C-alpha cells in the first residue's frame, strides 16, 4: 500500500505590495482594484457558491466537457504527469481528473489563499490517499520557484481551468501563457478552460445572479480593505454592477458609489462622486479563433473540446 504523501510545507507569503497596489489603483482617473483581492477565505467560499448558481454556466459547463472527454484528455496528458493547477478552485474538476487520468506522478495546487489551499488539499488527500499532493501558496502571476521534487515525473502539465485566463487583458494573457511555456519547457502541456463569446444576456446574467451572491463577492473586497488594511469604506453606500462590454469582449465588474463620499487611509483621502465606480474585474471572452491566435506562437493545439451549446471550451496545448 502506498503512503499518503501530502507535504504541508508551504507557508503563507503574504502580499507586501498590496497596500501600494490598492492606493495606486484608487488614485487612477478610472479607479480600479486588483481582482486577486476577491480571494480571501470568505471570498473563496463565496466564489465556490457562485460556481453552483443556476446563472453561472462556466463551471458546470466545463465539468460537463471534462466528463464527456476524459479519455481523450487523459491520452493527451499521458502517464506520470506532474499536474500543476493554477488556483485550487473548484475541487470537482480536479477530482474528475485525478480519478480519470492514467498513473500520475503528483498533483501540485498553487493558490494565493493559504487557508483555502490547505483546506481543499486536506480534503482531497483523504479521498485520494495514493496521490502525492504538494500544495504551494504562491501568487502564480509573479515569479516563484518550484521546490526540488525528489521523485520522477514524465512531463509537467499545467491545469488552468475556469477561464481565469479571462482576467488578463488579451496581450497580457498572451505574455502570461508564453511565460508558462518558457517555465515548463518544450513538450509540457497546458490544459486550459476558456469561456466563449455569446449572447450578451447570457453572459450578463452569469455575473448578476438573482440571489446576489456575486454582489456579496464583489462587495467583500471592500470589507477586506477595511479589516485587513485599515480603510473605512461604508459598505452600504456601494452597489455591485456587472456589464458586458461587447466591443472589448469582456464582462466588467464594477462597485458603484451610491453617494458623494470620501474614504480615508492613514490620512490619505480618496473622494468618490455619486455614480462613480471602481473596476474590480475584467473577464474576457474569446472565440476559438481569437484564443488560438494568442497561443499559437508557443503551443501546438492537440485538443479542443466544446459543449453542445458552444458556451465554453477546453484546450490541450503542447509547448513547442
Ligand atoms: C474565476 C475569473 C473565471 O470571471 O467568471 C465570477 C470570476 N467573477 N463571477 C469569472 C468571477 C464574478 C471568474 N473567474
């Protein structure tokens, strides 16, 4: 019998530049806050709830795609892969992969939220005691080091589900995926989920759910600024809004100021007009051709899977 190998030797690196990033964002003409701020423990829990909402089609659809194509996906990935997940999001997807893949070398989830990472990893290790799990608490958009793995693996396969790539402005998405290719090396794989362009109403509903969970998720960012870095946002004076910017092909999440107001931090005051808004997130949608054009300098496309309604896509790319 194989031992359960889960190494909890990762630590919470914190985020030293967060305050600076926040202050800079709030001093721009168009005020903005970084979307990574969504994911504290509460935010990660709210996001888990979002993935189960009737209106939020991406998670459910991607799960469907994985289920219906698990054999093809598995043969793309091959045996003895070191599976690295960027963001340890919905555990349903990774569970499907861990159950469906051929023999694997290890699963390495990377996540910015320490508590979320440890909790989800512990749950996973109970159900997959024979799989080596090595969680790493890092901001994967910044340079970081993999530990020295003292075991064999055939190739690195990066799993980047959920269309999180949509958070990047497309030229930056291209750069980011080029970095992933450079860091993992020729022959490595990238299994990536990408949300597709579609009717405006369908997209907008996904980010304006009837239960108001997405609103709580968006507003949680302000509570977090209050509790963690000493701002004094009056949460009742802010409203969630999500609009699809069709020419740009992106959902925009806004926090709208319901009054003329002022927020302060250590003597720095920031003024907001009534109806002025802070941009908290962009979520870009692609056509298959658009996505292909941002990856084909660095990757060969080995597989593209789409659901029957053409809502969402999953791609297996090999680094060239
Ligand atoms: C995690 C970035 C893929 O853009 O759909 C969900 C985040 N924001 N509802 C998305 C999100 C509001 C989500 N991603």
